[in-house]
C-alpha cells in the first residue's frame, strides 16, 4: 500500500479536527465518536486512528478552538459584564452550550478555571466568585436541559 504524502496526511488531520469541532458545536459532545467523525469527514475510522489514538488526543487538539469560541463570546471587562454575557450565552447559544458541556465533561480543570478567572477584569476575589457562580450556573442549567 502506498504511503500518503505529508501534505495529504496534514490535510486529513485538519479535516478530522474541523469535523470533530463542528460536531461538538452542532450536536454536542455525545455525538463525538470516531465512527461518527469518520462518516462526516468521509474517511475511514482507521484513518482517524492513524492520527489520534484516543479521543483525549483529539479533544486536546480541539481545546484551542473551544477556548477561542468562549473568549470571543464573553465580556471580560468586569465581573458584572462577564456574568451577564455568560448567562446570555448559556441560555441562548447552542454552540456555546455544547462547548461548555464538553469542557465540563471532558477537560475542565483548575488551570482552565484560573485562566477564566484571570481574564475577568476587576477585584480578583469578586472575579473568582463570579467565575465559580458561572461554572455552577452552566453545570446546573445545562445538565437540566439534557
């Protein structure tokens, strides 16, 4: 069997990442299986395994895209503005909801929380408090929607 060129392999990897991210946005984390990705990306399941051994490896590649979506949708200029923009997105934006659910379910950690807290401008204690409230709000609200 002929080997695939580096350029083709890189494009296939990018297609897998784009497809997986779009699936998270449109359908949620539950739809993200290698079989579903293969069908949507029109490649073999083994083609995905050639690039990503585990789902965790793929999620690691998608994390910057998820962070970018979150950061561009929120207002970090004050704790109050952050809270209002967070609630608006959790309540009204399905793609944001799906990214948050994926983050909570799969990759949420203390570093991510600290980055969120540090991005909010204002008194650090108030920013930490509102970040905890926001994460709790999302977890309770979005888990009750499912």
